[in-house]
């Protein structure tokens, strides 16, 4: 007969959001149990998955305060100094730089930084794995969850059962825990596939990210080293297989054809990865004795690079409320606490989520009547300082 083990908090999902959440409790007496379906070996050494995460300066500060940033090697951090957006052709760009006021006030020399997803995950794991108040359980699938007035109960597929005062779902945008909790989500299946790969090139990318809304396709060039960039091609699902069946040399040539010769000849510099493009926003971020963070709460379209930044923000917001309640010897899973988290994070994410989706629809609708509106939007944004300053502030964080 299995003995039910109790902790203060159960976190389902040891990805970058779940591990960051756990790391906020270093030095606390709060006991956490973090459960993930991947084996511990895979959590210790995550595989490269093609994803380069754009971190705002605010997210960098959070990771510094958690001791995570210091674990990254300098050559694994790529500065993102400028960003340009093109519509249809590459002869006119909406250009973003760090606003002068923020450059002076915060001594910022860049919009943010790019760091590979697997490096962030490893640095977080290395931090959390040393915490005495955190137990990491790998190779474990959640079968059922049950929440009541006094506690949350998680049962694994192997029959093990755990209870806690609070359950945290951090298990991806297609969250199984969210579904088990009965929380609905607004899902947007864009019907598109994201293809990502690194390319080397002879000319400097000048640490500038370039988003090209071409007719029928979208191409993003994310600067890594001076002569290496991450290519992100987004196409309708009907076109994806044709690109994925190309040889590395042919795929590099196709990306170069889309971007032109600004950076010289492209050569594939690594493996090719692809993902379905689906946006998700949970209708609520909480239920009785449970809360959603990271992609389980909000899975963003990657075009505005808010994804993991919102995940860190959710972890910071919720942990701040929990630690305050614990210091006051209050219930860390109370409905009042969870409702406060829901209000704060919903107010932060809903405008960004729906605004981003509206922008994506505008710039990916390949209609001759819409193209002039897309071009007008870029030019108006470029020449109205308040709008341009607001967007740049969101990029900076």
C-alpha cells in the first residue's frame, strides 16, 4: 500500500517556467515537489531544440537575482541591439532601438538578449537541484488530480500519490493538468508550422533581429554571433513538408532567397527543427488549490518574443504572493491569494495575447487589399514616436 506524501507545493512540469518558480523559494521553509515526465538525465542535460529565447532586460534581472544568469557562459549569451520589421519586400523597415530615455536611465545598450532554450533549462536545473527544500521526480506521468478545500492530490500513472497545499501546472501550452482541473483555454491554431535552424554567413548581422512578413511566408533572422543567425521560417502547414524535405544546402539557399544577399551566402550550421504554431490563453489561471504558470497559462505566438518573459513574470508574481502569505502564516493556497494572482497576470497577458494575434492576422493575411494597410501600419508606427516608444518599451521589458 502506497503512503501518501505531503509537501507545501507540487509543481507539475520541470521546464524553464516550473524550475524558475521553484528557484524563487531558495532559503524558504516551503517544501516543493517538482514532477516531470522526462527522465532526470534529460532534465540534467537538455537537448538542443532549435529555440533561441529572446529575454528582455527585466527577465535578465530576474534570472540574475535567481543566480541563473551567472551560470550561463558568456559565449552562450547573444546581444539583441536592434529589431527591424519588413512587409512584403525588404526595402522599408520599422526600426526599433532602445529608447533614449531608457538608455540613459537604465544604462541599456540593447533591447535584450538571445539565449538557447536548452542552456536556460540546464542553468535552472543546476540551481534547483541543489535546493534542500525541493524534490525533483522525473520519468513520471500525472494520471489524475483532485483539489478540495484543504489540499490538492496528484496521482501518478504508477500509482504513487502526493498531496500539497497548492498545485502548480507548468506543463506546456497543451497542459494536461489544466485539462484535468477543468480550466478551459482560448486556443488559436494558426494552421502554420515553424521551422528553425542556424545558418552561418560572411557578413555581420549587426546584432539586429529582422522579421520579414513576406507574401505567404514569414522569415525571422535572429542574431547569434556576428556571423551566425537563427532562421525561423513560418509557413502554412500545406507548405511545410516541401521545405522539410529539402537538403541542408537547399534549405539554406531557400532562406537566403527569401532574405536576399544582405548577409551573404547562408550555410546550415546545425540541426533543423519544426513545431506546430498554436497560441493558447487559459480562461482562468487558477482553480481551487491550483494555479497555472508559464505556457500552461499563456502560450504566445513567437513574433513578439513575449513567451518565456511572460512565464518568468507569472512565476515572479505568484511566488511573491505565496511568500508574503507564508511570512504572515496565512494559507498559501487560499482563494484570496489565487484570485489576486489571476487578476494581476490576466491584466498583464490578455492585451498582449489578443493584440499579438491581431497583428499576426494583419501581417500574414496574403490579400492584395490588405497589403497596403500592412505597409501603412509600418510607416505610421515608424513615424509616431509615442507608438514606437511604447512598442520598444515592451521589447526592452
